C-alpha cells in the first residue's frame, strides 16, 4: 500500500508560486481553534511535561509525557469530540531515523493518535509534505508504522491531494495546499523542536511548510514573513511540540547524533506562537531573535510572551 502511494507521490507538483498577482476571492484561513478552549480556568493554556531517567536508566515513555501535558490542559477530550475527523501534522520532512531528531518522534505521534481515538475521533489522519522522498521519510522516521499501529490513516503527498488556495499573505498569495491537511474537524500540529540554519529555530509555526506544494525553497528568501503567513493561514486546535530528543545545531536535516540532546520534554498549547516562544529556549534561543514570532504576535495570531498564559509544568 505504502509503495503504491509513493509512486504517486513522485508526481511533480509545482504550480504554485511566489508573488502571484492578486486575484479575486477572500483569504482562505483554516481556523480549527475552539472558541471555549480557554474558558476553564483550571486548565493550562501552555503545559510543559518533563521527564528524567530513573535510577535504572529508564526514561518515561513518549505516551506518558504527552498524556501528562494534556492532562494539565483538560485531557484530549477537551479538544476532540465524538465523531471528529482529526488530522495530525508531524514533521516528516527528512530521510532520517528517530535518533537524529530531524523528524517528530514516532512514539509522540502514536500517542497523539491513540489519545485522539480514545477521545472519540471517528478517524485520525497523519500526513505531511516531505522534503526528501516521502516513501523513505515516512518509513525511516518510524512515523508511518507508529501511526498505522495506533489506528491512524496515513496519507503521503501526491499531486491529486493538492489544490490552489488563496492565503493572501505578505509573501504567500496563491499556493497549492495539501488538502488532506486542511480538510478536517480538528487539526493537531505535532512538530519537533530543533535548530534551523535559516530560521534559527523551528517547531510549530515553521511546521506548516509541510502544508504547501510547489517550490517551497523559494520562500527561504523571506523566511520569517512566510512562516508568519502560514501561521495566519493555519490555526490548529492544539499544538504538541516533541522535545524528547532535540537537534541542537546543524538543522533542519541533522544526521549527526552528536548534534542531538535528550530532553524528555513535551510542550502543549492552544497558542502556537507561545509554544514556539517557549520551546526555542530549549535550544538556547530567545524569542527576540526570531522575527517571525514578533510578526505573528503583532498580527494577533498568538502571544510571544508565553509567561502571560496559564502555564503548568508537570
């Protein structure tokens, strides 16, 4: 099944563009946030689950860390309802193994899928637009197997999954969008926290690059604005950042285990901007050094001052 999907995924798709002339039609924002997700003052708006190895060297499982973070926010049931179609968007960009920390930890993805189904989701779909060959990325990352084993449908990028949408951003106007990632009742963004050689840090907001087709590398000419444009377009129900093992330098592809560090941390939030503003500190970065955070903050997408949210460390 996967091999067949990979053949389709090799089809070229480069019909989107940068600087497309403004046409007719309203901005097509995809806003999956819950209007009442912050009403319960007992629940955190930003949760940080940390783990340590015990005396025998055993680390807490990814599922335990994800469950702990979500419990601080009211559990997955606060975000996923009976009968929902839920799309989970990990980072599956690179032909790397989990130990390289270039992609989301497959066990984190599996835990999110499992918890969404347990909360009553009718279907959970895991998808991403890979940078390297999708077949190899999905398999070598371990994400295809983990997602499938936990009951998710896995969709690789292929030309027939894309259609042009109007983002009306400062950099992104019309662009081909991976419709699997935007046709849902709920969307959960599950990036990995890591260094990025151009953006300095990548996690939640930068992870939306995987929604786009076309020659995405052209967006690197104005990477901070393009990241903010994407975060304007995609407003997830929930963000869950994998920082169980973090690529500290030479990102985003990595490839050297010595560049990674085990942090055994999961960050969850209803605010993707705050999630990034906090998570960047895990690689020694600061929000003031990331222009896309200020742009997103100024646009009202979220707050870069994460400490102003109801925060719990568990």
